[in-house]
C-alpha cells in the first residue's frame, strides 16, 4: 500500500478587495510506499474531493489529476484546475465551512484509488472568500462583517501572528509563532521505534499531537515537551506545531521574518528543517524545511530545529 502526505499551500494574495480571487489553489503531496520509500518520477492518478462540514461530509466538488512525482516523491497540482467529476469549483461557498479535502490516489496512474486521506482546509477558503471580505490576508482594524482586529505579522500574544480565521459565530482566532527557537538540535522523541498512533497523526491539530507525544509510555524528552514546557511572552500554552501549521507559517514566511527582525531579542526562523508534531509511523515523523518549503518524513532520532506556536 502506498502512503500520501499532503500540503495545502495558500495562493499568494496581495490584491485589494476589488480584485477577483483566483479560482484555484496549489496543493502538494509526498507519496511513499509501504516500506516508507518515496515513489519518485512516477505518473500517479489522483481524485480530489472538497467535503463540506466534516471529514465525512458531502462532496460539493470533485476533480481528477494525473501528475508525476518528482525525484523527492512530491507532486504539485492546482485544485480547481483538474478534470471536473462533479460540482463547480467557482460555486463553492467558502463562507459556509469548514471544508475538508479528500485525496484518493492510484500510484499506478489509473483510477483504482487504493489510498484515501482527508485533511481540513484552514487558510485557503478565506483567501477565496475575499469577494465578501474587507481584506484578504490578515484583515484590517476597521468595522464590517469581513474585518479582522489583528493582522498577519502583528507582534501579539507572545510572538508573531502568522494565520487568522473566524469561526461560524464570527469569533476571531489566530496562530502565533514564538520569537525564538526552542532548540536547533532536538530529536523528535526519546522513543523512536514505537508508534503512538492516530492521536499523534493529525496534520492540523498540533496541540493534540503534542499531548499524545509526551503522554506516550516511557517518554522523557521530545521536541513537543520543549514547546509544552515553554513560558514566553507571558504565555504558557505553547505546543509543537503540526505539519500543516508549519506549512501555513511558510505561506506567510516573508511577513513573519520581517516582523521578527524588528523585535528585540527575537531570532529568525532558520533555513533548516523544523520538527512538526505530526507522526508518520513507528520510526518516522514529519518535518518542514524552511529552505525549500517542502515537508519530509525523517527518522525520529534525527535532530532538527524546534519552534513553538500557540493559538488564540
């Protein structure tokens, strides 16, 4: 059986309220086989479905793609640009979420999809919903139903804001990255050959992953523990980010590092691999490379950078 790991990369938007939002967004996936070997330079078949409401919700849009993996097992496609199976991408009501992306894959390049994964969309719908918002990335400080009181790159909550969203009740939420690294050479966990399981495999819920890591029997030290133990900027609710949270940090990399450069005592994000809290298997976990912008699965004994995040 082949395995897939997906990255949702928001379209880079710097347009005003009056510009039309692009009717697609980029999507990346790393394909691995049952031996954890990358499926490289291979044509594969993919079916993408957008599910509304939950991970088992109604498919409001579906399309197929036939990309070819590169030498790193990575495929890149544009959701909204494939062969339509059902629905209309432009008609998706992004304000009526949440939405999830369901990925079905045939590593042989056909339509016998043998692997299915589902991940929640977080930032992309809000960019595509810009037509009804007063601002696109980060909002503004003015009034109106689409406005935000905070902005991407703001020094707030002990760090720098790198993502904002509103829930169904209109309450504003955000993700904040710490101003310094917690380590530059930390193994994922002292337990490196025993699988935690589904409680540590979320691609988007870094806090739950972090708690599952430190609660594993025999745990003494880990990248997650460094973050959970952190008290910084008057905040004590830090955690090791999930792989999707690191991907969203990468999407706003320029704005965040510019803000960090103006904060006394802050250190920049290194051009290096950072551990995520998303487990892959008994021996492997996911890291994100802030030089190339690519996620990779590496053995848990490897030592990488660690940077905590928190939510508000």
